C-alpha cells in the first residue's frame, strides 16, 4: 500500500518538474494520498485524505549580461559583465554561439569574477555571448542571461604608397599614408623591417608623409603605417606593406692619362668613364669636397690642366649628371695627383750694369740635373716665345752690347726625359748705360797747306788715361796710335792730312772707353 502511494507522489512530482504540468511561481499544490488494498474487491475505494502539504516553486535568480563597448574594433579591449540578482558566491560560466562552446581562460580572455575581458580583440571574437552563475548552495544555478551579440567592426583601412620606387642611393623617397574614411587622423605611426616578419615601430610619429634619405643601400626595407586619432577607433588598420628597393648608382671610373707624379707646367688630363649611361655633363670634385663642386668650370668627361702648378696637387673625383633618374652616378674612385716642382736653374751675369760696346755673359746653371741637352733664353717676360732661339747653350754672350740689349732675361734647361724642362730661372735685368760722350773740335778749319791745325778731344767726366784717334772711319783700327793725348796737333798740314777724324777716351776702369766722338772733317786748301 505504502509503495503505491509513493509511486503516485513521484509521478505527480515528475509531471511538475518535467514541465508537463506547470505550476506558477509561488503556487501551492494540494496532494491527497488514498490507500489502496490490492486484491481486495470489496476493499474501500479510498483512504482518508491526508493533511495538505504546500509545495513552493521559486524562479531561478536572473542573470543579466552587459558589454561596455559594442561594436568593438580589432585591437581594443572589451569587458562583458554578468550580473546575477540576489545571493552571492556565484561562479560564472560563459558561452559563445552555442551551449557546447564555453569561453575559457586564455591569454586574451580573462575571466575574473563576474567579468569576461577580451584584450586585443580579433574578428573571431565576434558572436553571441551569454552567461549564468553556478554555486554549491541552492539554488545551484542562475537563469541563463539573454544573449548579447558582440560586433567586431573592421578598422578603417590604411593605404601606403611610395614615390619613387625603386629609389637610387642618395635620392629622397616619400611615403604617404592614407587612412580611409576618417579625416581627423592627428598623426601616423611608421614601421620598418628587413623583411615582412620583422617590421617594428620606428617610434616616428609624423603627418601623413614620411621622407627618408637613401644615402646608402642599407636603407632598403619593408614599411607599413597606421593612423592615430583621439576618438574611437583610435587606430586605423595597419597599411599594406611596401618594400623600398634602393638601387646602387651607376658607377664611373676616373683615370689619369699622365704619369704620376707630374711636374709643374706639365699638362694633366683626367678622364671620367661612365659606362653605358650617356651623361649630359660631369661634375668634378677636388680634395674630398664631395658636396662642393669647386671645379664647376669643367663640364665634360675630361678635365685638362694645361700647365699644372703646385696648387693643382690633391685628390680628384668625378660623377656623371643627367636630367632623368638617376640624376647622378656614384662618385668615382679617387685619383691623387702629385705635383713636383721643376728642377731649379739659376741665372747669373758677369757685369751689371754694362756699358754699350762691352761684352756681357749670362750663365744658366742647374742645381741637380746635369744632363740638360740645351737651354732656352727669354727676354722681356716672353715666357711663351723664345725670341732668343739662336742661343742654345748654358751661356749667352753679347760681344758688344748696345742699348737695345737692355732688359730682363730668364732661362731654363731642356731635355728629352721628364721633366722636359726645368723651372724658369730667376730674372736678371741688364742695364746698358751709354758710354761717356767724347766731343771733338778743330781749329782752324778749313786750313791751308803748311798751316798748323789742332784737334781737341773732350771726353766728359771720366778719368781718361789716354785717347785714341781714328781717321777716315777706321773705327776698328787706330791708325793714329802714335797720338795718346787729348789733343792732336799737325804742325804743317799737307794735302794728305785732309780727311775725317774721330777720337775716344780710354782708361783702366769701367767703362774702359768713352763713346766715339763726333766726326770732324779737315779740308786742306792748296
């Protein structure tokens, strides 16, 4: 009998708990148990009614799910909060998209108390979320919250462009970052790496353009960018990755077509060979002044120094230049020109000043070189015109100077070996002084045969020790050598004394002679 009642009670309870028989919250159900006697046909059909028992069914605590950011952007952090009314000590369980998918603790998913924090949100985090609480005490579970759809919205797209690309060493390249539909990006972040997997933040925050120099091929790499703003979304997506290729400049080769070292006044030619590129002009540099074209007067592929000087000594470089890219070639190799001074020669003169008619000798002597095959002589600074080309030896002798020999003289040695010439010698200026003037007078003139005639030779301020007398233009032959004094007296003239006479003073000091006097013609009348 007791078993039958128990079965009836279990059956009714099962109907209620299974939902086949609904009992409103806080409702009371009266259950009466009547004993039944099996096998008794005449047994009572019911027992007495038991005392009523009040069964109370309460609703589960309600769970409510809230989210602080929705929609959310990739990379942001979002927090979902599960609130269960009443009671405490809940352990919170989270589901996503299905009852079979539980959200568990991970590097990005942090469950702390009633909150689920998702950091660095990804597109895979989008979906339906719900939660409920569980605990050891009754009620052991809250209700399941209403689901909340978390929307992950794509970041504004950033696009990176670069100009020019490829770029040549030494050129500037400009990267431009365009960050999509928003116009209020305040700045941009830039990233670079040697390959796509190693792109790191350059710690550059600039406007939407980044200009970099490609001075070396080492500036090649992979670049990307993203925009930054003050409101959500704070960042754009990372742009596409752009590879910048830095090409080496075309090479040029500098050659010297001359022996090295060179000597002053020799000709030097440097040639800049530019390979396959047809450069429109060339730029020349001296002494490592790579940024200063101090040789701007030279534009062609050759640099010729007609007559080198010591100031031309130094290192030289060149590069090609054109209007199209690349604008320049690389700097050439360095060529060092050593300029040696020419061997020196010294010019001396045996007498200076010199008097007209005197002999003068100039001597050109070389200090080191002894094998000059000939010498060149120059007068009046005519260094490019050897007007004394008839003189080839180391000495220049003027047998009888005249006023036209006055002037400045230089010389230099000449040989077949390098250096072909010595330096120009020091300058020697020869001063040619006129001889003291001699004056001849006669008394009387004309004269008659048998008369006495006297010629007087006055030779200026010299200390003349004797005089020379000449007759009938015999200037080179003193046919009247018997006469030594300043007067020549013919006691008794004859027709043979007729003629032209000259005289000059003579002394032991320089000038040895005076000039020839004026000519006096004696006419002897019969």
